C-alpha cells in the first residue's frame, strides 16, 4: 500500500523517521509531502495513495475526489474538523484520529495559561495563587482528566458536569448543570470538539455567571466561544479574563479594549511539544498498519 505523509507543518525529524520505519517494516511505501505551499500539490500527491497521515492539513471534498484509491485518513491529533467527514463517508473512506497522544501537552498548556493569567501575565502587581481555587472542566475526556489531576496536585478543587464523568467511582465534584459549573468556578477550562451542537456554546449568559476575577481558558477550538458574547461579557464584567490557544477572529479588538485581561498564543501551541509530535505521528502510523493488516477501525470517527 502507498501511504502519504501530507504535512504543511512537518513533524519533527524523529517522528518522521519513526513513521517511515513503521510503515516500511509492514511492507508499505511511504511518500512525503512536507511544507507544501499550494493546494494543487496536495491534489497531485493524493492521486494514487491508499492512506494518508495529516496534521492540520485540510482534507476537503476536492481532495477526496482527487484521491481515487484512498481508503484511510488518519489525523495525527484529537480534533478532526479539518476533514470533510461527509465526503469521506460517501466514498467509503475511513477517518481516524489519535486520541490521547497530545493530551498531556494540551493539559500542561491549560495549567500554564491559568498560572499566567492569575499572575497578571507576569507583569508587576499582586496576582493570586491557583491553590484553593475552583476549576470547572467542560469536556472530561483524555485532556480534561489530565487537567483535573494536575489541578488537584496544585491544590485546586475540580468541578465537572455529571454526565461527562465516565468512571463508576470518581473523586471529582460534579454538578448537573453548566449554570452551576460557571457560577461556582474561578477558572473554566474548555476541552470539547467543535460540532454543530457545541459551536458558540460558550456564551455571555454563562461567562457572566462566573465569580469575581473569573477566567475562561480555551485550548480547544475557537468556534466554541461566541465572540459577540465574549466581547459583551468582558465589557460588562471588568474583572473577567480570557486566555486561549486559538485566537478568536476579534483578537485584535479584544486586546485593544481589554489589554492583559485577554491573552492568545501566537499560534496554536497545545500539541507543540517534541513528545506529543512523536507520540501522535507514531500512533497514526501504527493505526494505518493495523487497518490494512487486521481491519482495525478502533479510532474511526465517521461511523
């Protein structure tokens, strides 16, 4: 089988070497399209491949149409909103992600953003400590659970919505409503995928329920936060703060109006660690091998 590694933003050399070793050891061919600058290059590269590994690269309906032999797309990471699932499903193409491989990197970033905001973005002045504060977690999957464990180690209390807790016996405080979560928590961390149901779900009515000095942390997708509602909330509540790994479209206006109460990373940094880079790449390669050898579709997202 022919496997395409299509990465506009390439993996680290160690990850690429590991991917190649796994793919070739299984008897498949690996071809690489890295640092490409035009969509036409991707359309040409997918023409005769059976599987592909991507990062934030977009697999659109046009790409699917050009990939006549494509059977499998693996997104090295948790999110997969850069893949047209409908187009893939119509063609019978399996789409997978690699859940958990980037989780620790994102969780550490979320904690780092909380510290950064609580200490006035490291500017002079009296800040506050995380110990003794309450953290609400929206999305209690791999990332949310890791954030919870790290927060508890720092002396924080953790609150999770009841229906998101999967463990039969758990140690987390829980609530039946998002209203209660927001009004009870000094920090709220968002860790859910962007879907038709979740887009715009972080809105004014929730944000303005937070306690004095409350801070929203978003390391997921920018579409989750209603930008108009965020702007209104920060205006009406001069004590609220917002830190994000995915800059909203109105970030320039937010920074101009609210200064250090708003922070956005220059680019998405959640998975930008050497370890996450390697873990996600190798996981993607193993999933491709298992798919062709034993038909494993454990991490399929377009069922």
